[in-house]
């Protein structure tokens, strides 16, 4: 766990209120939580397959969420529901301040 400076840790909720464009319901270790304001984006990546000589274009879903809003969130185990669609969490990037950036692995049923 990252030791977050208090000044930055409290900013996550403010970012969610200011820039949030959706609500996510996180399932952490099998427990479904309350809705959390998230910042959802679609990212266009053109160098998705670095090992080939050909560029591959992909669209990836990405979500940022306040780190304090989802304690215990773990990649490859937990999931989030956004607009009624359940996504598995592939990776979590922690900025060490206030936010976690999540990438999804697939839509779950």
C-alpha cells in the first residue's frame, strides 16, 4: 500500500465530483459496495502490438477513481459495474497521490 500524503489523498473525492462522468459499483473481494463517482474514458492506442512491425489500433476503456473510495481493490480479482455492464479489472496504476487508473480485461456476465 502506498503512503499517501494527506493533502493529496483528500483530492481524489474532489476530482471525482468535479470531473466524474459516471458512477461505478465496485465488487471488491466478492463484496458489492455503494456507487462511487468515476472518471470514465475511451483511449485510442495505435501501438498496441509492439512486438510486430505493424501498428495495431485499439480502443481501451479506462477509469480513474479516488484511491480512498475503493480500499483493497485488487487487479485480476475484482470488478466494477458501469451503466449495468460488469467489467473485470485488468490492471491498477496508482499515481501515489489521490487516484487509481484502472484498465479492464473484459466484460463479464
